[in-house]
């Protein structure tokens, strides 16, 4: 049977991200969590001890008074990750940075610096900025249109990767006896002249132990999927059901193959939110309370406009049909999301109120397939295994909406038996062990020729037997977890070893 490995990622949301409007009211979450370096350090240290593969920092650069609490007041990703780099040893450090409002040279230098500071643990989540209002913060009257944003992104990645390869590995000679510091023949200017960028180079920093940061991406439009299939190492999916996950997986793998890449070297990561309790009843009660706090219709209505360029839907009659004309406001924003919302409202004949409630429930509903999953501890692992067996997904980024205390409760080192290994992020995520194979796997123009297995977190064997055994299980985006003696990660290990 084929052996596969689960990748675990942590997504800190501080005092509450989208759909977590009132999480800040939880007394176990510090009011300043989103800007407290002490909170982040402790949280990420716990995740590292529990053998998470990476921490993932989301970001955007435009807010309104109606933005989620975490968005209103949070740390800049690379500044935060640089601090975490010197307070951790093994966990990958992935930051969100936009190609629309960063100069390629500056971004390449900052990420290369993080990669060196962390000894090869840096990752870059590539975004093009969906918030149209961001333009006003960068001396622009209008946001880039959809096609321009992605056209820039393709060229941007070429420029950044070219800059990262300015130095050959042995360019810095440092020979005191001969007085030679640099082998000038091994330092290369880029001299890029393209449609959107003109960058001379070279970059003024050497390469890291992994060669260059690992590329993450999460776009779901056609353009976003093309970008991910062309340049990403890991892609996040917002699929809500197994069927959606299977379709997304097949589509991205096909797009990667069509671009000359080895599709096996593109990994797909769905997201989970885990609610932790000492008992089944405790976990259910925590889940109910979180949902009650987060189900404010007024706040949901205010946040609803984000996908539509922060269009204010409070001006409409809530009980009239959904105003389809509002889709025009999303042209330079999160158009794919807005288009799906509009299409759903039209197909089902929903009012604006019903549409907002449906969108809100995408964040606060405990079930992805509208069926509740028992929180018995083995069923948590079974849910994840079913996603992996049925969709070939590669891992799970876990939102840390729960408090730091709850994360500590389920992330005890005693729950994990596999050794922690100090290897580059490319080896953790992609399975490459050497820098040379990391670089080959990250180069869309030079697909890797093979992969060597790296030490992974949890082994998972799947086959016909596993699929049959798990056929009847349902899946939850918000998994209720019973954690008394066996914690989450030993649960996952037990389930995987069973197959």
C-alpha cells in the first residue's frame, strides 16, 4: 500500500477572524492577542512541540470599522515571523504577502532574509489583494483589475525567483589568505524587462539552506488556479464537502500536469477548525457557545460586503430578492466568491437576509455536509483520514480560534512519538530532503525528477480496505474533539496506524 503523510499547519486568528466576530469576548483569549508577541510565541512554541509543520499568518492591508476584530489590529507578517524565527527551531514560517502592493526586489530581499534567519523555514503565501480599497493606501485611485492582478503575479514570481538565484552556492569565497571575498563570476544580474516590471538585480543576499522559500497559494478563480498550478508548492482549498475537495484536487493536478509539472509535487491543503473539550458534552457546549457568540446578523451583514468591494448592503430591503446588480462592485475584489454568492441567491430565489444568513453559516456551521459528527476522539482522526483517502489531500491547516489554553490542552508532546527533525520547510512540506531537490521541485520551469522521503509527522496508509471502512463517516469543518487521556495527535497516529 502507498504511504502518505499528514502535514499540520496552525493559522492563528488572535481575537477573531471572519466568522469569529465575538471570540475576543472569551476570557481565555487576551484582548491584545492579535498584537501580543508573547501570545504568538507561546502559541507557536506549543504547536512546534506538537510537531506541527508550519504556522501560517494571514494578512490584508485594508480595513473598515466592520472588519473582523483580528483584521482591525494585527502584526505585519514578516516582522512577526522574524521574531518567531528566533524563538522556535523547527516549525515552518509562512507569511501572506501581496504581489500588487510590494516591489519585487524588496519582497524578495525580505523573504530571503527571513529564510536565512530561520535557517530555511520560510514560506510565502502569494496573494494579489482582493480588497479593492487597498489601492487607496498605495497612492492609487483604483485597484488593479482581475486580469491585470494575475498577469502581474505571474511576472512577479519570475522576477522574485530570478533574484533569489542571484548568487551561486559557492559565490562567497571568503578566503582570507588570498584576499578573495567574492567569486564575481558566480554573482548574476537579473536584467528583467517585462510588461509590468523592470528589475536589474542582483539581490544583495545569499541563498538559504533550502535555496528559496516554499510557495503557498489560495486563489480559487480560474486565474488563481492557473497561478497555483504554475508556481505554487502548496495550495489551500476552501472546499466545504468531499465532492468539492475531489473536484478541486483533480482540477489543480490536471492544470499542473498541463504545464509540464509533476502533479505529485503539488500538495493540496484543506482547512479544519477543531473545538477541544474535556468530554464530548464539554466540546459540544463550547461549540454551541462559540456559534451563539458569532451569529450576530448585524455584524454578518456588515462583513458581507467585503467580497463585493465592501459594498454596503445595509441600504437594501433585507426581505427583497438579493440585489444581483451588486456583483458589479466585485469586479476588482473577491469576484469569484461574490459570483458564487450571487448565483446561489438567484438559483434558490433567496432574499438578501437569507443570502447573508447562508454566507454567515459557511463560517459558523459545525458541519460541512450538514450532518453532525460525534466528537468521540477516534472520529476526529477518521474525518481527516477520509478526506485524505477520498481526495488525496496532503494536510490540514488548523485555525486557532480556540484559546491558547485549549491548544495547549490538545498539543502535549507526550502525544507524539515521532522525533522532531531540523530540516528545511521544503522538506517538511514537499518531502524533499536536499536543497538541490527543493529547488528543482520549486521551479515550474524545471519540474523535479523525483522525491526522496523525508521524516514526516504521521504515517497514513490507505487502500481499498481503508476506503471501505470509512465509507459511511461524515465530515465536519468544525470538529468537536474529546481530549481526556488521548490527545488529538495521538488520536491521529492511532487512526493512521490502523491502516
